[in-house]
C-alpha cells in the first residue's frame, strides 16, 4: 500500500482581495515509501499548494489526503518541510535552529546536542554553529534548513523548490548532496520544482502538473543511474528531459496566457 | 569613550551658555538661575534625602506602571494579531483611545484610586499600554507564515508556536513600541505628580516652584531630564543585545 494517498483533492485559493481561484482540481496521487517523487509544473499550477496540503498547513476542503492510513488534519513531525526561502528562525543560530525540532520532540539535552552536531557536520557547516542566518550565504542557509529538518528524522520530506533561490553552481552542488543524503538515509521525498533537469536528476518518478487549475497530467518513471558522473550527457537522461519538457512546455504556454 | 565625549559636546556648550547668560544677568535669576548654583542645590537636595525619596517614589510608580503596560500590552497585541474575535473586539477600542491625550485621565485615576501610588500606576499603565499593543500587533501580524509552519511541523503546539515564533517575530516592532511607552511614562509620571501627589519628583518640582525656590527646582527638573535620558540609553543598549541576530 502507498504511504501517501491523495484522492480527488480540490482546493480553492482565496486571495485577500478578489475572487477565489480554483487552484487544484481532482488531484489523485499515490507515493510509495522511500520514493523520491518530483512535482513538476509551470509556476502557479498549484504544486506548492498540493505540498502544503500534504504537510497539513492548509485545510483540506475537498477530497482526502492520508499518510500511512491516517487522514491528514494538521502539521506533524512525521512530515518535515524545507522551503524555498529557508524559513530559518532568524533569531536562532545554526545550532539553535537545528536543535529546535529536537527540543520539541522532547529529546534529552545531551542526545540532542550530539545529534545537532552530527547533522551540522553532515551538511558541511562545521565552524558555523554559532552564526545567525543573516550571516550565512544562501547555500549555507539552505544546508541549515535541510539539516534542521533531517535532524528530527521525519519519515517524509516535503521540499518546496528548495534550490530555487540559489545560484546555478550552488544549486548543482546541493542537488548532488541531497541525492547522496537521500541514498544514505532513505526517506520518502516529495520535491516541488519547475526545473525539468532537476526533476529527472533527483526523482524516481515525476508527476507533471497541468496549468491552473492543477491536475496530474502525467506520471513519468525516471529511475536512472544517478551516480553516473556523466549522467547529464547520457542519452537516456537527455531523452527523459526532452520527454518531460514536451509535457511541461504546453502547460507553461497555457499558464503564460492565463497570467494576468 | 572619546567618541561619546565629542558626540555630547554640544551639551557642554549649552551648559556654558546657560551659566554665562545667568551670570551676565541677561535674564532674571528666577527665570534662569546659574547652572553652578543649580548644581550646588542638587547636592543639597541629595544630602537632605529629599531627592532620593522623591526619585524612589517616582521610579517605583513609573516602573510598575510600565511593567504592567508592557506585559498586558504585548499580550493584547499578539492576541489581536492571532485571533480574529479579539481583533474585532479590541481594534475599535485601540483606535478610539490611541490618539487621546492620556493626561486627561489624570483626574479620572485620582477619583478612582486617590492621591497615592495607585492612581499614578494606573495612569501610566493605561497611558503606555497602547503603543506597546500596537507594536506587538503590527510585529506579530507580519510574522512569516513559513516560520509558523516550520515550527508546527517540528512539533510545536499552537500556544508554543506563539511564544517561539510570533513573539520573537514581533520583537523589533514591540521593542520600538516599548521605547515610545518609556518616554510617555515620564511625561505622565511628572505631570500627574505635578497636579495631584504628596511625593515624587513632579511633586517636588511643583512644591519648590510654588515656594519660589528656583535653584533647587531647576535641580529636580535636570534630574528628571537625566533619568529620562539614562532610561532611554539603557533601554537601547538592551535592545541592541536582544536584537543581536539582526545583521
């Protein structure tokens, strides 16, 4: 049985001013345990909204979301999240940010100090433990955010365009590091992106979403040998990118035309 | 230290000008007694114990009123930002009372609580609460939704999240509101003591002025000015420490 089940999900986006907009319509999706699934689609297609609904941050209005058989009603530490703009607590240091989740889980002090250090080392932030987020580069902030979420060991990792705010080199580096981390500590990952290459490189399976209202347009298997150093030039990789790009392009054009 | 000396050198110029104007007899000594004489009076007041008693009484009233204003004001501000019903209930009240000159409450608090400490504390509490409330409200309302979600997904309860995320998010604006409240508290303290009190710095100013003892009266006025200045400087030092996380 799938670990995450989304059935007939429908969601209205209600802006503070103006008419409500249908953001998601009849979205159904199943995610297996330890699968790396990318949600790919043009901006405004509702892929982040879908992620927030799975996270329990937004109320489910129509349809159903279940994680391990239990209906999602609120956020919980079984589903960790990493945001595009990091969402670090600016008043806490790197260590303080990583410790926060462990404190909330009631982990004993010595153990959480040890565990925090372990994850600081894992993401290569040794020496920056006492820095505040405002003193860090974008890449370091995102490493902190990833370490913070990994440290409290959620079964499911929700990632909302986590590398979207980083420069190209840093993004590339972080992608391969994330892949490495995921291969060592297998978790279910749902990864939102609008970058086709990123989706193919990272994911086992890519769910392509249509322009607003968002639906799942296609599910594409992308299990390739990700440890191949020349993967970006390999024919099967390039073909997958092409295949997905064709699917996404039509939606991106539609989204462009609908944009106000 | 040297930088501070240069920074406050205009005060020295002002002091010299004051002394000179008074010594040359450009204004009558009742309008402006010479600074040197004021300083002598200040030490007399200090030795007699009058200044210490009055300061202690005033600082107790100001401090208690301010503390109540900060705690209650911050709680109301955050509650307004986080629960719609509280906002609907409190917003019109805040709008109504914010621009009101709080000194109009001086006789009201006296009618309620008499001439002693109680009426001053209530006045300062009521008068200083709204800037704190508004600071907390604006700061809390602007707290980042993603930070709130992060805390919730890491296992923080709603109440815990208010304390861990919303309060620190509101802190810069809240601290600004408190600074305004501190300045207001001095205004309200001295004016209420001038009008109805049996002790305190404001009372001492009024008492000495009515008796025509202008030199000691100026000494107390200077004391009040210095206390206000010192309170603000100390407070800003604290703020810098609390907000050290900002780049």
